[in-house]
C-alpha cells in the first residue's frame, strides 16, 4: 500500500543499517515489507539486516527488523535511494498497528475514488 499520495505525506522513519542510524521516508507498507526512501546515496548489500522505527498516524509505533531485498537509485529525486525491505517481525509480535494503518489508507483511497 502506498503510504504517500498527493493528499497524504510519507511517514518519517529512523532506520538502523550497517551500524548507522539514518532518517528515511516510509513510502510503501504492506503486511510483509516496506519501501524506504533516503536522501543519502547508499551502497547496501542485499540481505543486509535493518531495524525500522516509524510512528504511524494513529500514534502506534512500527518497530521491526527486516532484510534488504531491493535497492535502486532514482536520479533527480529529493530522496533518490530506495530500499525494499522484507519485514521479519518477532514471533508473537503485534502486527495490529500495520493492519489498521493499511485498512485506513485503503478506506481513504476508496472514498477518494468515489468522490473524484
């Protein structure tokens, strides 16, 4: 699910990657993964472990480890480095905040399509 849309801002995230802590935008979120955008140009190994912290609009915190599965660079973008990350939540982790966020965005988009 795209997090950002013309009327919705991307979410800010803090990402720990290869011993560094970086600011990022969370631009996509599904039950199994996230898309992240970085201002920095990064060279990251595929399968590198990451830790993601982001505050969802309802105040819930998304805190989850993951693994880099995709890296691309979009020249000319404000946030040119994009990472696709598969989430690896701990057994028994509460994924309710992710599910509620995704459902809320689906509802918002559906209502937008009906009005537009």
